[in-house]
C-alpha cells in the first residue's frame, strides 16, 4: 500500500460520485502515479462498502479483461475482478434507461452460479467445474467512469472494472450439458450482427476465469462462497449502445438475452 486510508476513502468517493452524477473523470493514476495494486483494490472495496452501507446489495462477482478481444480493445494485458450490484441487475427483455449511464457498452459473457465454496491458491478448472451449479448466458453493461474509457489497469480496478449492470439469461444448464469452450455467441444490435465469438476466447475456457478469480481472492484471504453468481468476462470486444438500440445476444444451448435501451 502506498496510499493512506483517507486518500483511499477520498478516491472511492470521487469515483462513486462520477458514477452517481454521470460525470466522467480523468484516470486516478494521473494524480497518484505511485499507487499499487493493493491500493487499487482497496479503493474498489471501499466503493463496495459505501454502497452496502447505504443498503445496496452485492449481486455477484465479475472477471474482466479475460479475452484477447477485450485486452486489445482496452490496451491492457491482465485480467481483473470486480463486483456486481443488485441495483444494476436486469432481467431478459428489460427496458434499460440509457440516462443511467455515461457511455454504456455491452459485452456477451458466460456466467456461472456456484454451489460450493472455491478457495485458492491453487484452485483449478476441475474444482471449478465441480463447484458450478449452473451456467447461463449474460450480457454485461460496462460504463467506465473515466473519460472516453481511457484508463490503465490500476485505475480500472479502482473503478470496479467499469461494472454498471448486467442482464441475466433465463436458460440455465449444468456444466455437463454444455461445452463451454465451443459455446457460440452471436451479438446483434438493431437486427445486425455486430460481434461473434466462442467461450474459448475467455482464457481458453470460461471456468479458468473462475479459478483465476479464486486465486486472486486468495491474495486477500478471501474465498468465493457457495451461491455466488460470477460473470467470467467478455467473449468479444465491447459494443457501444445508445438510446433506442435493441440488443439480442444468442448463446448456443443457452437461449438468448434481449433488451432495449430507452
Ligand atoms: C473493463 C471491464 C472489462 C470484461 O468483461 O472484459 C470487462 C473495461 O473494459 O472497461 O468487464
Ligand atoms: Mg465484462
């Protein structure tokens, strides 16, 4: 840690205000070039604490920057994790208020629900497959609090990895019923195919992303509790959405996730 507690708190408030007021800010490493990874996660956890203190509930966890498409798009090279909120949780068919965001983008992802605890270090894909209750398709809505999505890894970790919302699918299947690496995804915006991909884009296998999450959490002596909903990371590059857009994401064997930006 290089930042003191009051700076951590102040940066968390700064980033959360950017979110609540929909006013983007410059990346925080510009003013705090000395901050380290621990500081970055400490700011994210402080944002989570602030939301929970006000009665907000955490809906799950997310991995981000787990595919080449995403890393290339954002110019960074390592996966990161963050948390999902109940306030940003939408169901299939939702009408989503565009004004709730600064510059929303969407990502097609494989999500899992765990039925038993996962703990690192040394958590592997086999343990993850055993611990997964079901898999489902989901679409994440990301909305960086930084101007033009311009950030580095530490800044985006502090900003809860751009998490802003997610639309869960309504088809759930056991891990044995789907082949996650070859699971195809087609994203359509206003009836046009804008991105296509397969599960293997996520670290070779989306379950690897969950193992990595358990191993990253172990550094903070935390585990993934049973009953955790986890988004494993965008399969394709993120796509900007605007008011009036209709989105339809088809997942092989997992149905579709549709919504409209209003
Ligand atoms: C960071 C969040 C990335 C994913 O699935 O890769 C992410 C960003 O690109 O703004 O959620
Ligand atoms: Mg994502």
